[in-house]
């Protein structure tokens, strides 16, 4: 009843292909955007911006990047964090070395360099597949971090290897306050989210899904495998690169290689497993879950068990719970939180009736 | 030249240690087609349990048996609560389940036994001795012998015993194996137990070398390129792969590292494995898969 489709006809192909076909979805989305852009900056405090909202947005974007590669194109990757690192360092170095380059351009440049790196490490995917492709992405993970820690040029010869990110100034406006960083990150994420949704609905997205489901069959019906696979690596790494720059510039305020280690790659993979592979919405749900769960757990621990539990044990508990959740989701809901949302939506269509 | 051979031999012996972890992978992959990322944390779990029992004053062999029982319990739990629920799912799902599993086992091991570093003394002298002008580690030679015995026992087990033959049948075709009356659940339990046993042996040797601590679970990352080069389905392949990785890694570190900066042993095996794959996409001993639409 709340979600009635009746009376909403698509009278042209573009109308049928639009991202939110139902007016309820459109309005819900507008309301959500309005809340995110107008209400939250007004209501939220600095803690919320810096510790929850910004990492949530950046991790969503990173998961979106990995989801394009793994969820849509079916290429398993354990090197997401490496491409984030490439993006962050490329953006920092282009900002540092090219005089007067606007920040937005260096951000874009970071993404492009990450995308090219992705293509290089995606090349083996033309010849090998399945688990073997893990080797290539893990090679990226270890090699990239090694390059950034070994060659001091990338961190501008700073002795500690940690560099402070430059202030966030875009078109003459200073976005360095937590609120400003939140708004900037939100804008980038929304724009790239729209782009991803369009890509996924386009011919390229459908080709990816064909490759994912069975690459031999896709090849037989005339999909150019190399093009589809390499584009998946390029676009995915572009997203990850942008996410890496945002992570460094908007969230941490520093650029350092060790924030982008293997555990970050795992974290992003877990987001897409929990959120839902092959879904755009799932990335946001999964990222919210991953960001909020540790906070919730530590609150529960400090509330219930006051001081009987120490930080090390808490971390172990978190690990066990995360691992358990992964297995639980794989068994019970392989399509993740996004599928649960879909189910709710279908229920709402007929509510209060059962069928 | 003698220095070159010393590095080479040292590398080969170190490679055997990688093979030990890789064998655990191969066992499980052969029998159930699961790429078990949790093998590293099983190594950690086994070693940590063993050392903690030892520190509580239990004798060596009793501790060994108790740890083995713990591994059986672990295998049973995994089979009952994870594998059985995920039958007929795509391999990628099973792989991700083992990722979750590795988190659980690591968390469990550390919350049970603590996160501090334990020393482990197997009573083997780790002093280098001289052999034809080259310095070799006694410990490495011992490890190599253990690996050799293990491979021998496993290949007898796989080729001669009834269970082993059943395991090979399951590896060949699960449905056909079920049809002739092979109990899949029992075999999975057995193979995960054997993998746990291999993990225990690997954990003891690695633990004696590095100390029993969290980083032990990271040996899985060393074993992966070994596996790729040797092929996922061949035990002898994992030995050969281990030797290749061990030797080339040490040689690269010593001779190449001088030019491009140290610490390359983290990524060099992966690059090597990647080059290998470009020539032989299924590893040296891997089975060639025929694809049909």
C-alpha cells in the first residue's frame, strides 16, 4: 500500500531506464539527499563528522569501487587498499609538484593514476582467472606499499614517512572544518555513486555481469573479454583511488602507507560481502554496518562489563563477531543487507495484506 | 660462488617451511575444492594451543595429542557449521567463508591463550654448521626431513589406504562419489583433521623459528605463491613450489635487493608467481581444466 506501483507507466525507454523508476523511490532519495546536505551539517557535531560520517562515506566509496570489480565483473581482489594508497599518494604528489593545480584536479589525477595502476595489475586477468587472480591483486598490495615505504620521493623525503595533507581549499573556499570536509566528501560520493549506478545499468555493466556469471559463455556471445575485464579494473581502481585520496585528505589529514595495508583490503571486502555483492546500495549499508558495529560493541562492553574486559580481549571479540557475521551472511543471506532491503520493499508493496 | 650456493641452499631449506603450510592447503583443496584461507590461522591456533599446554607443565607428547584432539574438534565444528551449510555454493563463496573462519580462529586462539609471544624449544640446536665451506642451519635440515617424511606418509595415505582412495574419488567428482556411497561428511572431517595435523607440524616448526605469536598466521601469505607455482592440486607440486619460492626469494633479496632497496621478499614471490602463471596458468603440476559452456 505504501509502495504502490500501480498507475506508474513508463512511456519511453529513457523513462524505463531511469535510476529510480518509482516516484516513491525518487522522493525518498530526494529526502535523503536533503537530509544529508542540509539537516545533518546543521545537527551533527564534530565527533560525528570526523569519527563516523566521513569514514562511513569514504569506505562506502571504496566498497563501491571493489563491488564494481568483484560484485559486477566477478574478479576477486585482495588489493583494494593498494589502489587507495596509489590514489592518495598520486593526489598528494600532483598537488605538491604541480604549481597551482586546483585540489579537485589533483584528486582526479589521483584517481586516474590509480586506475592506470589497476589496469597494469589487471593485465594477468586476461590469462588467468578464479583464485589465481588473487595473486595479482596481492602482488599489487605488497608491491605498492613497498614502493611507498622504500622510496622517500613519494613522501617528499619526510623522515617519518608520514606527511600532513594540505588544507582543503576548493574554488577559493576553505573546506577544512569537519563540517566542510563532510560536505565535500558527501558531494564526491554522491556524484560518483550516480556515475556507478549509470555504468552498471549501461551496456558495460551488463557485459560485466555476463563475464561474472560465465566468462566463456560471455566470450561466445561476442563480448570482448579483455576490454570488459580491463575496464572493470580501471574503473574500480579509479574509484578506490579517489576513496584513498579522500581517506587521506578528508578523514586522516595525513598521507601514510601503513593505513592502506592488507587489513584495509579485507575490511573493504567484508563491506561488500555484508552489504551485498552486485548492489550499489549494499555498499552504503555494509559500510554503515562496519563503521558502527565496533562503536556499538565497545559501548556495550564498557556499559555491561565495565572493567572486566580489556582492550585486547575486546579486539578479539570483535574479530570473532566479524568472522561469525561473514559466515552467517554467506550462509543465510548471500546477497547481503541489500537483499534484506529488497525483501522489505516487496513486503511494503502489498502491506497490510500478505500477498 | 660458494656464497651463492650458501644463499641458494639456505633458501631451498627455508622454502621447505613454506611447503609445509602449502600442503595443508592442497589437502583441503583436493578433497573439497575449498581454497582454505584459514590454514594460516589453523597453524597459529595449533601452535598456540600446544605452547600454552606445554607452559602449563604438560609433557611434550601429551600436549601434542591434546592439540591434535583440539584440531579434530575444530575440524568437526567447521564441517558441521560451515561447510555443510554451504554445499553447492560457488567456490568464491566458500573462499570468503574461510576468510571469516580465519578471523574467528585467530580471535579465538588469542582470547583463549593471550596475545603475548611464546618461545618454543623443540630441543633442536639452531646453530649453523659447516658443510663443504658453507654454513647451513641444523634446524632447517631437520625441518626439511620432517617435510619429506610428511609427504611420504601423505602420499602413501592417498594412494594405498581406503580412505585415501575415497578422498581422491571425492576430489574427482563429488556427485559420483556420493552415488557410489562415499560419506562426504566423514571424509571432509578426516581431511580437515589431516590439514589440522599438518598445520600443527608447520606451527611447531615455524613457532620454534619465529616464536609463537600472531604473525604466525601470516605464513598463509607466504604459502599462497608457493601454491600458485606448484598448482592447487598437487602435494609434490607444493614442495617444488616451496623450493622455487624459497630459493629465488633469498637470492633476490641478497643479489637484487642491493640495487633496488631491501625488504623485497614481501612481494617478490607474488611477482614470480604471476610470471609463472603467464606461462602456465595452472601451475607446474596443476590439472588442466576443460571449460564448457
